[in-house]
C-alpha cells in the first residue's frame, strides 16, 4: 500500500507538471502568433491579428519542433543519466585513472552509497566548468549518474565535497532525480531554439590558435537571431519553474542536513559564496539543467533564477551565519589596500556566539627561533623511532591520567619558553620538569601529542581555562612562534574548541598569508639577511607588484596566529596547496630540516586539512641525502 501511495503521488506530481507545461506551450504559441499577426496586419489591414494567413503554418512548425524535441530527448535519455553526461561532454571518473581530487570524490560516493544501502551512481566531471556545482540524472539505480564540475573537484575540500554529494544522494533517495529528469525532457521543447542559436553562434568563435573561419560573422548573426527567437520559450519555462520549484531548494537543504546529521552542506554553500566563479555553468544546456543543479547554473543577474541566492539559502539554514561572515570580512578590510576598499557592504549586528579568545594583550611575532642544542637543530628523528624512545617511569605514570597529561603539557611548553630557566613559582611538578630535561629535546613534542590524546572528556569551562593557561605560557615574553601556536591548535581540536573555518577568497586573505609566511620564515635557523631575501622570493609568488610594495616591511603589530591559521584554512583547496608548496620549495628545498621545522610542516599540513605522513617521510629522505 505504501508503494502504491508513493506511485500515485509521483504520478500526481507528473500530471501537474504536464498540465503546467501545456499551459506554457499555449502561452508561447499565443504570443508568437500575435507577434506574427501584428506584422501581417501592418502589410494587410484586412487580416486579423489573432488568426491570419501565417497562423496555421507557424503553429504547425512550432508544434513540430516542440514534439520532435521531446521525442529526441526521450531518445537521448535511452540510457538514463549516462547519455545526458555524454550530451554535456562530461568525462567519466575511473578510480585507476583518476587524479587525487577525483579519487576523493569516488571514495565519498562509495561511502554514501554504502551508508544508504543503494547502488553507487557513476560519477562524471565537466572538465571546462570552473564554477562549483553538481547535478544528478537518471531513471533507475543502474543508470543514475552524478555530474560534478571541475571547479567543485578543484576548490572543495573533503568536508565541502561531502556536503555537495550528500545533497545529490538526498535527491536520489527522495525520487527527485527521476522527476527532474522527466522535467528536463518535458521542457526541452521550450528551450530548443535557444540551444540551437547558442550552438550555431559558438561556431563563429574560433578557439585560440585555430585558423579563423570566413563565415564566423554569419554564424554569430544567424545564431543570435535564432537564440533571440527562442528567448520567449526560455522565459516562459523559467517563469513556470520559478513559480513551482523555487521553494523546493530550501526543503532540500534542510532535509539533507537532517539526513546526514551534519552541516557539511552549509560549508559547501559558504565556499560557493566566497568563490570568485560562483556556481555558474557556461554551457548551452545550462538553462535546461538549471532545475537539476545543486545551485544556480545561470548568471546571478539572470531573471527568475530557479534557485534562491546563496545568501538566502544560508540565512534560511542559519540566520546568524551571514552576520558572522560579514564581521570576519570587516575585520580583514583593515589590512586591505585603499583601492580595494571602495565597495559596499551591509551593516552587521554583534556576534551571537563568542569563541575562545586568546589572552590580551596579543603578542608580537617571534622573529628568531628559540635556542636549541645542536642535535635538536640538525637531525630530526623518524616519527616511529621518536614514539618508541624509552621514557622515565614518572612520565609514563603521569600520561595515564587526564590531570597528569595536562601537567606534562604545561611543563613542555614551559621548557620551550625557558629552556635554561624554569620559574620557581611555576605550578607544575619539579620532578616532571627534571624528567623532561633529561630527555632528548626532540622527543618533547611527541610526548606533548601523547598527552593531548590522553586528555579525555573535560567540561567546557575547564577546557577554556586550560587553553588560556597554555596561551599565557607560550606568549609569556610578549612574543609567539608558529610551532607553539600550532600546538595550541592541536589542543583546541582535541577539546572540540577549534572554530570551523569560514571559506574565504585569496584576495581577502592576502594579509593573513603574508603574516603566516613571516611566521614560517622565522622558524628557520638562518641569519636575518638571508631571511629577507627568501621572504621577498616567496612573496613574489603570492602577491602582485603593487601588493609587494604594501607588504615590503615585516609588520610589528600584535598578532593572533590562531585566527590567521583559521583564515588560511578557509581558502580554496588549490590555494592552500599552493601555500604549502611554496613553503616546501622556498624554505626547505636546499636546506637540512630541523626537528622543529619538521613538526611545523606536519602540523601545518594537518591544520590546513591535509594528511602529512607522506610529506614527513619525503622530507626525512631528502634530509638524509643532504646530510650524507
């Protein structure tokens, strides 16, 4: 009975769609016939505007095209979503031939398919589309496909891609994919002329390097006229879809979040909100597939867009979120060049939630590394060896409890700040400090990680107090280094106090990137003159010549490295990879890496959302060769 009820509901929805579609066709025929009647009446006043000599031929021709287009679409969809992917010139992803970004997408699709106990759909990519978008098409599980844009693979991290794919799986499970595919076939008759015009006009634009066609102007003119003739059908189809499908987007966003019990799709929407290319798809079929996409596939300036704006969708899911994003943008404006400030922005109300704030006043950036013994600076330990080095029994006992682990972490940070002198008033066990001082300093960070893993569940108020205590230690002398800040981020993650990154664009984070590069640079054991030279070479890869002049000198303002790391973590995937690549090439390409530098690199990879084991192994092998 339940299956029968669902069948009747689907048929009822389809019957409603067909009825609306027939009204749309009649409206188009009426308008076109009336326009032609006005032209006929201009030459022959005896003929009626509503029915004239061209009416019958015009109606037969248009109905033939509409009906023919529908039958052609049925033929195109003979293999379900696979033939739509072929029509869009999408490339199928195969695991053995895929890039790392494509492999992540395939892995997530398989994971979601197993979670919901359905067949994994085939995955395709639109290779020439830089916007972040996706669509799903098909009738049966065996012919259902998920089509991603190349921009989605290049710019979304794993969490954001999970949110995008979860939305598509919700459409599969709810049966909306079949409905959307039927609507695509049904409304194809109204968009056929527009697609023909676009295809013909494209023949007039020669790709770079190809010999120009002497009929280019003719192709553009004829294609433009046909496209203009088809605009009426496009406008009517868009009006009908706007009236019948617009509210469905809000429901899908909410239902997806409930289905996966996660807010990953909010992160996806925030990424599109910050992405320079948005979600637009530049294809002659973008109009026909607009209702099938995750977000608006047309220009944001287009009339009657089927999907609400990204801002409206974010506000519907979390009304205070956009205010938080706007406040973050306002904070970054202070560091922008004056010529970038001439832009409008909305007033924002105070934040409704106050995250953990580092103790004030904020420290300055540490411009020289803390002194180390020779072994610490020259030869890093293999991670496996470092974990297996024998430790005093006192430390092993302390690491068995949450309280002892916290005391060990405090002692390690104290030793990092006061390697030669531990304050007598420090509220830590002197025996733990002595045990640590008798160990190789390169093992301290590994012990810190082990202690962090043993913290266990701590009440939120105590966790905040503990973070404040650690922060006061690492900035006791008014300065802060990158490794200490990254260790604090590790503790935040363990205590569930690490703020979710807010997606941001590269242009809005230039100042934060420069400060991060300064912090990275001063982890190195090189003299000041070389530091300035290396700094300039690095900034040349990131900044324009005008921006280079703006950031020529190292800033002496107080710094919040935690906030900077969070801002950089919100950059596009490829931008984060570019920053890490610059760090590897420019900072450690021709130098022996120290233990602290290796720890910074591993933690930085982790904080920006990447696995770091392979890069650590690679650096250790390079280090061994250089020492040899």
